[in-house]
């Protein structure tokens, strides 16, 4: 019995978490009305990153490189992310542009996910009461759907915090706490030192737009608010996250 429980835990850590029931309210050490030092407010989400240009169809423009001191290096050679990342056989998706592949599962088949716009829905900030129109968000940005009860989510959240710090505003990092208790989510933010803004989605409205109802999910969003790539392969580390940002958003961030 103990062996079976350990196997299930290991599988969840490397693959994904189904839409299980979240912890009961009040189960976390923090309280909803108590002070919190994790997560930023969401007022910055109303303005897109300004260090990247995009092509006329919303595809990433010339690749930018973030140097270790946080400055933005000029593009080299004028190569675009779309030239580097688009498959040779990709067609046009519903939102226009190429259809980059998304790998489903750690060893599963590769699915081609059409480029599509972010859905039209509004979510409140995890910290404060600011309401954000998800469909109005603009990139380059990564949007990570996570929950405090999801082991692979907790494992990869520090990598998103490091991306947030290293990108220095060239790539937006946005969390979406999904089907969770607000106090438990804030407690995780404090424990892990998370400072990027996060939205609160207790009804998992955004998760319904993912390929599978599993956490964690990461959307890679371009300057037109289009999802260029979706990742549901399990916990991302620094190297893989940096590679996906480079391939699909055209920004090179130190890993």
C-alpha cells in the first residue's frame, strides 16, 4: 500500500495534477485577511512588455537577448523566432500564423496546437481586488496555471520566479492560481518567495481552454495576445523554460 502511494506521488510530480478538490479554506498557515509578502499586485498587467517588437501578424520579432546584468542586447542577424520555431509543415491556425507543436506527456505523442487568442474572460488578482481581462493581456509573456495542492506546480514555481527576475521586464511572467484556496496560495507564495503577479481562478475557467484538464499548464503568449505554444509536460526547470521562451517568444533569457 505504501509502495502504491509513493508511485502515485512520483507520477504526479513528473506528469500533471487532475482537477482534484482543493484544500479546505483555512487549512493553510496564512489567512486570507492576513499580511502577505508574496506576489505582486496586478496593476502592471495592464501594460505589455516594451522591449520586444513583433511582426505584422503578431509573431515574435527579431530575437532579443537578456544579458546577465539585466540589459537587453540587440538582435543578432535579424533571425526571427518564427523562423527558428515554426515547423516546416505547419499550416495556418484559426488565429493566423503557423501551428507550433506541443508535446503532450513526458513520453507521449506530439500534437499540433493551432495558434489562438487568449479567451475573453476576467479574473481577479490573487493579491488585492484588481480585475484583469485575460483576453487583453499582451506578451511576450508566459502564463502559468498552478495550485498549492499540485506537486509539480510547487516544484516548478521557483523557476518561474527566476525567469521573472532574469527577464527584467522583457518577458512577462503571470501566474493563475487555479481551483485553490486563496490563503493556501498566498502561503505558498510566501514560502517560495514568489514576486510575480498572479491571478485567482477558483472556478478553473482558464484551465478549460487548455488541451487537457491537468496542472501545471504554461501558455506562451505573443505581442498580439495569441497563444503560440502550450506546455503540459510536467514541471519545467530553468533550462527548459528558457528554451521554450527562446523558441516561441524570441527572447533569450539566461538560465
